[in-house]
C-alpha cells in the first residue's frame, strides 16, 4: 500500500488562519465607495392577489435611489428546469408571509428601511393552506397554476418488481406511519450579496451562495444579460447546509438595482428574513409496509411519502424522489414500491437541507425496522447485519453500490457502546437505540442534463515552485478549498501550504456545479487529481531527461523530484518546473470529472445514482425523565464509512457537526406556523427556534471506517451529510428502550414523551405519531422489472387493456 | 454625529458615528473591523461577542456611545507581532473553525474564560461558551482547542 504524505493526515485547513484571525471576507464584510443599501418589502399575507402597489411616497423619500416591483423583473426562475416558478419580486400574487414584493435601494440602510414603510400594497386574500393534508384535501384554489394535480406539485409512482406479491410471501408484515417535522439550516451567517455594474455592460455579484454556477444562470435569464458579461463570486459561506443552494430573489434584485443606479448595491438579510428564505427540511408524512421472513430478511417494501413543499418548487421534485430513492442501498430490498407526493402550501419554501429528502424516510425506515426486530425477537443490530446489501451490486431500483462498509460500521458502534450489555437491560429511564444510513457522494446526474463534466480544475505551475489550483467549488466551511490543495500536494509531492487555491469565481475558475449533495470531495477531488497527474507527467519527462533516470522511477515528495532507487539523485520541484517551462513554455494543466453512467433508464432514475455511497451506523444513549418528559442524550457512538479520509481531522469534524445537527432535529428543531389565523411563522428568531447549545450537545465517539471506493479520489467518499441521518431514529429507538413509548415523529419534545407516557399509564397505546395517510390521486405506476427479473433498467411497456 | 474614545485592541482610538449605532456597527462600519460578525443583531446568538473591559459582551446590544472611555478587544487584536494567540493556534490546528463565522466570538469568550480560570474543566468551558451558537462543529473541537490552549498558556 502506498504511504501517503498528505492524504489522511490531520492537517490545518488552508484557510484556517484567515478564519481564526477574522480576516476571511464574508459577503457582508464587503463595502464599496458610493454603495447603496437594499431592503426588501415582504408579503404580510400568506396567499393573496396583489391588487395594487403604490411606491410614490417611497420614491420621494430623501436618499432613495430606486424602487423595484414585480413588473421590473417579470421573468421567472428556479433552481430546477421543471420548476421555474419564482419571481425576484411577486408580480401579481403572494404565496407565503415573507414572499418579496418590492425592493428599495437607498444611501443608508435606515433610509431603505424607512422607505419600505411608505410602500402601500393592497392585497385580496385567497384561501391559504398550512399543511400538506390541507393541500391534498383542497385542489382549489390552486397556489400555482402548474403541477401534477390541484395543489399537488409532484406525484411519483414507481414499482420495482411485484412488491405486493413479495410482501404477501413474508412471515411478518408490518405497517407504520411516521411524521418528520420541517427544520431549517440556521447558518450563523445571514445571506448577503453585493452587486456592481460597470458601464461597459458587465455585472459582478459577490454572494454567500453554495452554487455560484446556478446563480450565474439565473441572473443571465432574469436580467436578460449575456452570461459571459456576468461574474458571480461566491464569498466563503458562513455555513450553508443546503440553505444557500438556490438562486435567490435578493441576489437578482441587487443586481437589477446596481444596473439601474450604476452604483454598488448591497443587501444583508435580517435573521427573520433568513427564516423566510428557508429551503429547509420538508415536513414529511410517511407510511411504510414491509414484509420480512423470520430471520428479518426483507421480502418486499412499499413506501409512501407526502411532503409539505411550502410555496415554491425549489429542489422539491428532487427532494420528493429522494424520499424514496435510498431505502434500497443499505438492506436488501428485492421488490420495492415507492409512491411520493409533494404539496404546495402557503409556507416558506422547502428545499435541500443536509441529507436532502433522505433523513425523513431514513427515520421512518430505521424505527420501523426496530419495531420489526422486536416483533421477531431478534437483536436489531443482528437483524441488520444479516440483510446488508452486498458491495458491488445493483439494487432493485438500479442504484449501483460500490464499496459498502456498513457491516463494519455496525460492529464498531455495537462494540464501542457495549450495546449487548445495554440493549433492553438498562434501568427504566435509560436506554440505547441503534440506526444506520447511507448517503450519496454527489448526484450521478446534473440539474441541467448535459454531457459536460460536473467539476473542472485548472492548475498552474509557477517557476518559483508555487502551484495555483483554480476550481469553481465553493468553500462553505466543509473544507473544499483544502481538499484541492491536499490532493494536488500529494500528487506533486509539495507542501499543501505552497499551493494557492482560487475558487468559486465564474470569471476565473472552471465550472463546478456547487457545494451540494456531498459531491465536492469526490468530484472536484477527482478533477484536481487528474490535473495534478497531468502536471506530474509533464514535469517527469523533463526531470527524467535531466537526471538520466527513467520517468516511471521518479518520485515526487518533500518538494523534490528524485530517483526512487537513489534518493540523492534528484532536483527541487521548482527546478523541475523550470526545466519543463524552458522546454514547453508556461506549465498548466486541466482536469475534469463526470460521474459514471447510471444503470436506471426509467423516468425518475435521475435521482439516487451516485459514484459512491457512504455508510453510517449510530448508537444513541438517552436519559428520559418520566416526570418532565425531557430527553437527554449523554453519548452518541457513530461509525462512518468514508472510503478514505483526505483529512482525518476534517472528516471527524464533519461527523461531529452532523451528529450535532441531527440531535437538534431529533429533540428540538422545528419550523412551525400558526395555522389558526394566518400561516405566520411562529418562531423566526434564533432565540425561539431552539437549536442545541454547548449545554445540550452530547459526547460523540467517532469511528472512521476506511473502505476505499474505486470511484473516489484515493478512495474517498462523502462525510458532510450521511452521519446526520441515523441520529434521529437512533434517539427515537433509544427513547423506546428507556421508557417503552414510541414517538413516531420528530422532534421528540417533552410534551410528546409525556403524552405517550400518560397514554401508556392509562393502558392505551404508548405512542405519539400520525394516525392516517390521506388518499392521494396516484398516477398509474411506472413498472420497472428488477435486475433479478432480467430487467435492463428501463420501464416495462404499458399494457393497455 | 458623536465622537467617543476607545482603548481599542490596546490603542487609543477616536471615532465619530451616528449616535444610534451599536458597538457592533461602530466596529464594522466606522472602524472597518469586520472580524466581529453578527448572526441576529438581537442578542440571541453570541456571534458578535467582543470583550468590553475584559468581559464578553454582545456588541449588537451595546450602544456605541455607552462605550466611551472603555477598553474594547476584538479578534483583530488577538494576534501580536504577526504571531497567533495560543487560542488561535489551537483553533486552527484542531479544526475548531469550520465556516469560521462564529469563530471570532468563540475565541474572545474563551480568552475571557482563560483569563479568569486558567485551568477550566470541560463543564466550565461548556458553561462559559453556552451563549455562543455554532452550527458547524458540534462544539467538540472547540472544547478541545480551548483545553489545549489553556495547557499551553499555563506552561
């Protein structure tokens, strides 16, 4: 095995010093001479027709330079090509409290705020809907004039093999209902953007976005500017977690205001507005029915999800598919039927939050399996170990699993937590629970289907020995800038801190699709690897000539290029660059990455495929106070199959951060609205939206499982999202172990625990959770024969009776 | 406009600003010290923490005018002669800063803790940092960095 010099080591991140000295320039830290400040007027109605907007007085206020309304930006946009349903400012109708309707640019923030008060908007209210069930029950009035049915945005019905027949062959059939409440990303940095317009027709936008490439596209579309004249620079994000992955109203508005005024225009959202931007976890109702043999082997599964999408499409079509896609990559599911629906409601739009559409079904599945294991009287860890998907296999829904370290993960946490001594054996009030999960290392298909790479890198070798890496990837705190430097440093044998990293600037860097779906380490990492290997090849030719050594015998390490058989016979890396530059001119290379072709060819097969799947197993220990219902989590044991760490310290940091965010979702975080009067957000503040502080955070014991995947750079797979997924079900299962009640929805609040305990005390079912799944007008299923039925990944032809 | 004098990061500094401004705004907008961040401007998240006469305060809730004549320390004052403060070193070395947005506040809150208690227990660190939110790290690497810096500063 190769001994890595950089890969896997616990090194500082390349931007660590800038971050600890406060030198990192976030979007709101930017200021320009003559800069104007923008403020948005947001809807006070959840669902209403805009009858009129009067901006006369606002325009007359001293210091106001421009006012915009919907008619100034009539072209719709949206992250997905199939959901171009947003406007930078609502032209004729508002769909949630917080929907932007007008914008002001003024010489001071105070003036801009004062001007908002002078804008008069007349609304004509329309019946509003505060839950997915309400939206299902009322196809009219429609929130949008598109979508699959009434207020249902998307309907999916996919069947892989005959699931009903397979379930009928089981020894035990179990049905359960679950609900996962919506939650938000809550990045510490509020979204901010600054736009600058130059009289030569060039627009520059600095913005805290995870996806500068998609912002670039949206600006070109809505502003009707040539994309080549637009430069989007993603500033380092002060946390993203998926919440800065859509092109946003405020980004387009400041660009338009800069064009109109000829002055730089900045906007920084208030914390309340960040809650309205949202795009967080979809509240999801789920029903699952599984057939199992006596040993726990699954014969078939039928899964239904109903997502509350909020007011706009965002990534929602993909989110809906994701609630059904990854059930098959952990345990063997030979036949599988998935039905998913997404409803529009009059709430802040939902979208992708860490785990994108998969934490909800994972919660349902892992609690469901815990109940099945209990009925079968099998240890839930043992049951899972027996049903694992084998490595290098194809699932019923045509996902190609490569390396698969879940078995090792389960063993690690079972041993580490002393599971066998604790499960069903701890005193009343204390308990342990286990859950597992998997996540993608980037999506197999891009948002806009095309044949171009998903990630590109350019690399420049300087005669000083310095190297510059250019990549469109966006640093959101996950360490993507550092990954580029480490990989290039490993291949070229130089110090990663001798590498300059230039990222996320559409003028300077080749496209990377963005920091979402845990794609960056694998995809930009592979692109960087290819560019670095090409550079090494060029340098090798000239170093070999000079040293009179065969090129294949050269080693690049320690800032030198030398003969592997005679270490003294070598030269400095900088000298190798100089030789190559003298012979060939400026030394630069490129690298790019495109994921392998997916096996599924049916409609809907685009969501789920990934070059590699990460795996996690988790044991949570809880203390439940039966008097107060308060659940405390002292310790979580987590094992994560990351393939290969690029930086072990960063990997553990991502694991701990995932556990933290999962703990918040398990116990306290929820986006809740007052449905009784207007659909107004109950808690749009950091004080009222409860998230874990140091006092709630648990101890975390992390085990890294390194089962290298052939598709990852050095074998690396994702870590930023997967380890969040098993936390919520592990905590729910532990609560049951502790006090014998099932809380089949998150967050598991003290009120719910007390309610379940009281019910149990009265001899009722000790459970809190949903009681029914509404009737949904499902379309005819798309039937896809499974690989073991001789399927080729395509849907079967419809037989017309 | 009003004018006040601060003992800012060890230097006497006069600054003029609109009288309604908070210390946070004075630091970021009038003194150009953007190392101090904000997450809510309502005193809820701790992200704007600076040291006022050595004590952590939420600069979004402190009126600039009320700070006249007092000493203010921000993250920009921590590194001296181009050398990082021990807390900055350990935060960088142990991965305690991910996105880095809450980091200046944590550094200053931790510095105040170590000034008062050079050998804090893990629970004392948790108590001292309970008013600062971090959404990236799960706090664990922050505790480890504070503990290692405390050890180095005692040596």
